[in-house]
C-alpha cells in the first residue's frame, strides 16, 4: 500500500509528464524553446536549454518510476531556473521581453504546482507533526529519496504486446525460426539451436556494449500458441522468456505477447532510470523489438527514415539526424 | 541536390544536400518535376509542430519521374511519371487494409514520440517533423519515396503537372472533408477557411451533391476566387457575425455540415479574443488556437456533421463540448487517406469534372522557396497556392 493519498501521487505523476514534455522539447528542439522564451539571441541560453532539458528528463524518469517525494528535485530545479529567467527577462526588450515574461510566468506557475505537491508529500508523511516546508523537512525528504533510490531492486518482469496482420501459424513459425530473432531483436546478434531444445544466445549489453553469451532451454513449445524458454543456471541474459500467440478478434490477425524476466539488477533504481533515459530500459527494448517484429512479418523489412536510419529504436528518438539524405 | 530546409521559426533556406539513396527494398527515388507549399507547411514554418530539427527538408506535395527502384517495387519502372501521396503507408497493416492510410501502423519509425503526445501514432509523413517519422520532404530536386509499390500513382499521358500535382494532398483532402459530411439532397455545407484546402472542399461538396455551399474567410481576394471558380456563396467574418449570418441564410436551421479547413492557427475578428488564445498558445498553455472549430460546432444544425480537415497538433481550450453532445452532432476527422482517392479523383480530372489547377496563383523556382513561404504566410500579392519547380 502506498503511503500517499492518490491525489498526491497523481500530481507527482502529472509533474513527471510535464517534465517529460519540457525535457523532450528542450533537448529535441532547443531553438524553438529559446525563441519562445525570448532568449534566442544567446548561444549560452541554447546550451543551457539543452542541459536543463536533460535535467528535466531526469526529473521525469524519477517521478514516473519513483516515489512522489522526488518532486523535491523539481523544486530544487525551479530554484535554479527562476532566477536565471528573471535575469534574462531584465536584459531583454520588445517582443523578446514579452516572450521572456510569458515564459517566466509559465515557469512560476509550474513552480507553484511543484511546491504544493512537495508540501503534500511532507505533510502526509508527518501527520500529527508540524508539516510545511521547513529546511528540516526538506532534508528528511531528500534522505528518504536517497535511501529508496540506492541499493538493489528485485527481479524485473517485462511485458509487451503487439497485433500483427498475420495468422498465429505464420507468426509462430516466423518466431520459431530462431535465426529470425536477431533481425528484430536489436541487441541480439544470434540465436543458435544446439539440439534438445537448447538455444545459444549471443547479444550485446545495451549500455556498456559488452558482448554476452548464454544458453537457454526451451521449456514449452505449443505450435501456433506459445514458446517459452529459461536460461540455464548462472546465465547473464533474461532468466525467462515467453511469447504467446492468440487469434485477434474479427480477423485482426494475431495478438503477440512477449514476457521477459530479468534477474536481480545490481544497478538498482538509479541504473534503471539511466537506462530509461538512454532508451535502453528492458521494457522499452521489448516494445521496440515487437514493433520491428511487426514490420518484418507484415512488410518484410525494418522501416528506415533519414531521421532514424537504424529504424525503430527508443534510443534514436533522442538522437535524430536531420531529415535529409545520408551522406554517401 | 538542392532542397528547401527548415532552419528555425519563420526561416527556411535552400541548401545543398546529398542526393537520396534507396534505404528500403520498397523505395523508389523520384526526380521531382514540381512541388507545392501547403497550409500544413505554415504550421512548421510558424513553429507550432514540435520535433522539427534544423536542416529538415520540407514539402509533402510533389510529383516527378522515377529514376531508381528498390527490389520489392514491381509496379513502377524507371521513367514512370508519378504523383506521390503525402502520408507514407505500407499497404499491408490492418489500418492500410481498411483504407486508413494516414494511420499506417508501420511507416513511422519514431512512433514512440507520437505516442507520448497523442496516445497512438499516425503514419509517417514526408517533410513533417521527427514525431511523424523524420522523413525528408519533396521541396527538393529528388526524394526517396518509401512504399513506392503502394502509394504513387502513374500518370501515363501528357496531362500537365499542374492538373495532377494536387492529387498528392489538397484535392483528396478537400474531397475527403466533403465526403465525411455524408451529403444528402438539399444539404447546406459551410466551409471555414477559403485557402486551397477549403476551395477543394467547396468544389467537392458541389461534386457530391450539396444544395448550397458557403465559404467563410476574411481575405476578399480568396472569397472572390471562391465565388468565381466554384459558385459558392461567401461570408467575410470580419464584416458579419458568422453565426447570425448562417442562421439567417438557412432560416434558423444552421448548415447541415460544417467543414473546418483552417486548423490550429485560426484567426479571430475580435482582437481581444485573438490575443487571449494567442497568448495561451505562446505560453504553451494550449498548443492550438481553435476559433474556427468552436464556431463550426456552434453553427452546425442539430444532428449535423462537423468535418475537421484543418490540422491540429495538441490541446485546445474552451472546446464547446456541451453544444456538441446535447445536439447530437457527429465529428469526423483525419489526415487525408490520400491513397484511397488518387485513382477515382484522377478519373474525375480526366472526365473534366474538375481542373485542380484553378487554385494556382504563383509559379516559382525552388530557389525562391524562402520568399514563397513568406508570401504565402502573409497572404501578400493575393497569394493562393504556390507551385515550385526545381
Ligand atoms: N487533413 C489533411 O490531410 C490536410 C491536408 C492538407 C492541409 N491540411 C490543413 O488544412 C488547413 C488549410 O490549409 P490551406 O493550405 O488552405 O492553408 P491557408 O493558410 O492557405 O488557408 C487557411 C485559411 O483559413 C482562413 N482562416 C483563418 N482563421 C479563420 C477563421 N477563424 N474562420 C474562417 N477562416 C479562417 C485564413 O484566412 C486562410 O485563408 C491547414 O490547417 C492545413 O494544415 C490538412
Ligand atoms: Zn499539404
Ligand atoms: Zn500500413
């Protein structure tokens, strides 16, 4: 059971999405943001926008994945941004000034929401005690956040699903030809059947780009319905994986559901948040892999654009090339 | 090659960029013979569609000659003359097979960004932000056309570019806007926005049997064009109260169908109202200014249809939900499923039902695109529709 009332949790979540939106636009389109804020005349402002954008993405990861108390990190951020904006405002004239005023007003509004939400996390934790934003309370909250974000977390279970315009038979067969898996699983280099239902996997560890190899045993194989495998003891990859194929209603093809269990992750919550920001969290990977599976089985190839030449990959969303032909 | 690139808010530049190459087996490379500037491009130009990057090539209305094809493109030969539809669609997913090409499930490699903003992702679009795929557009000398086996239509006779170019977008878009109204005998259709898209919606409403069509805008030169080229009645919203006038013209019923061909950057005759939404939009408290859609809902007859083809990007404020719900209105929307309309509308052009070149007001060289954008945005020189030649 959560210690917070649902309103506080929802407010923290909402602020998480606000951070995500701000962070995404600041890192993807810093020029647009600086223009809106009336500070497009300064190269430093553009750089700062990117930096602050990265910070916003951290807030987002924290608030969306962690406890509502992480809203205090937003309050700390506001305390840095507001003075900077006020200074910028003072130095601008004309329409730039108007835009800076509007931007500052918007940030002030969000700050109010941050502080209020932060205050709620405190007062709910300390019912009966004197709540409110005191230095003491801020410190305790920060400590609590630290306690929760370090250390290890338990095994991670990941699920993803996609509907493909193909029959369960075709979907199952495509998947059961294990040499197809590296074609849509981004980090998998090869999957080699070694007899007796043994599969030898070779893959790259996403963040550290380290090569890994492990063996898995197929534990269940029901034609056109299910394939499940389990890593042999001491393996490095997911400890369990399964893919289910169900007929989608009304001739819509097949519902494909994938499950993966990762062993205990020593990186802990912070590691997971970093992976998420890099677009390499296990659930993001699973979703990307299924989207690519859909492209392969429906059209026979991975769809590439000049902005995303590698095709669908969450990591690439943050690293778009300009939409113009690749240099030859 | 030369290409017209987005370089920031209110700024485009013709740059020298690499020539496109085949990236997928379903691609074709097209040498562009003509392209056009669209009202949708103005939303990018004015900075209201997020996830643009500096040096993105713009343009989604283009045609030309096939100069290279990938291995999976069996229907096109080098040398074929083709018009390219603006939504990029695979033709094989469930949405494509239901004819919802602009909702293709496979053509947006950046679907993740679109999902964050819209819940689910629509198709990729040429030259229309990274959220919609990061594909270069066709205001250029060459373009890579994905799924060339599905989208482009071959024009095998000498019919001039100007008559078929708009099959790429605005003719099908206007037509779909009118088709979504399910026009029945006796129906009165009102169209907000008399830009090229509105003009095609008006012409199409007549083709589909509307009794009367009323075009609404504030630029007299556009209203005059509508009256002369389509025979529709017109209202200048700066001179009359649109709601009053429509009631009066329909003896109190209101139009049976209302088409919004304005979209997210609509304008209001009252400066205070305009300033209210303009400010909220500048502060990103709403992303879209919804005057036209608000008015279209309030004007529509009970039980009528509001057809939205003007483009919106995100959130609107003060949306008249009560009017919509209590009066049994139907809302229909969409980026146009162009692939669905190209063949039947080409037939209509060949039959002489319509000559789409009537919207063209300016022809320019691709290298003049920057001044073309300014002129089209500011509605200078009676600018209606600009065609660019590379
Ligand atoms: N759905 C689609 O597939 C699709 C395809 C192409 C274009 N579009 C959209 O259609 C819209 C129009 O495109 P266009 O090329 O004609 O652009 P345009 O800018 O030439 O025309 C817009 C017109 O709307 C008028 N207008 C503004 N505010 C108004 C109001 N409150 N009431 C009535 N009229 C008003 C303007 O004066 C202008 O004449 C744009 O939003 C564009 O993005 C949609
Ligand atoms: Zn267009
Ligand atoms: Zn499709």
